C-alpha cells in the first residue's frame, strides 16, 4: 500500500476511533452523537428514494425504472443514506476492518431514518460459514442486534444453505436468481 494511502487510512481510523469528536471531520461532536451538525447536514441523504427499492429517482417519481419494468418480490425498502463518501468509507471500515465505532455510527445513522411502518422482526442478510470465517464476525447480524434493542423489535436469524457468488458482484437480476 502506498505511504500516502496508508496515512489517509490511518487518519480515517484515528478520527473514527475518538469518542466525543466527529467521525468525519474531527471537530467536537454534537452531544451524545458521533458527528457534528455540519457533517450530519452534508451526509449523502437519500432524499428522493424509489418507494420499492429505495434507489434515487427523479423528483416527482415514486418508482424507479427497474421497479416499473421488473419489480422485486419485496414491497418497500428503507435506505436513508446513499452509498457515497463518507458513508462508503464507514461501511468499508465496518465490513472489512471490523471497526466497532464504525458499526455503532452506522446503527445510529440508520436510526435517524427508521422504517415508516412498524416492523415485526429484523433479519440480517445471512452469511455462509465460509464468509463468516473469512470476515471474523457477522457484521450484518451485529447491526441487526444493535437496531433491535433500540427499536424494540426481535431479530430472527436465517442460515445460508447454498454457497453462491458474492452479491456484490451480481446485478439485480442475477442477485434474485442466485437467492
Ligand atoms: Zn464533522
Ligand atoms: Zn426501484
């Protein structure tokens, strides 16, 4: 890894590891939060989501082109933030570095835009035993448990019984076919 990239990654880790300071800019954080008011306002909020899949849509549209042509089996998706920086880095640090503060921040940010309707249970995307061993722990289950205690909703677990290609590498149609 180039020295510059290493320094940037180190800086990011230090920022995220300091309670009391904003995880994004290192200014003093808002009381009881992991971020400052300025950074919170500048996060990539998903302001115009598709009602079904939560992909961003043009102003005034309720469904995206995908959902109009090839609707998914689920009826609604909640995604308060877009997968853009600095959220992308936060997800990456939690997923691949198992950074506990990144996980806590993600859970707290998710709770700022909870589902509009009451849900009966939370189900994290299950991991295969191979993936769980490679990652060290199950990040999505950890997130579901954090949200569960805050929302007062139980977590139900599922087991992946078929080894399939990583979802990250598949497009929407193949994701559905592989699950
Ligand atoms: Zn900040
Ligand atoms: Zn959609």
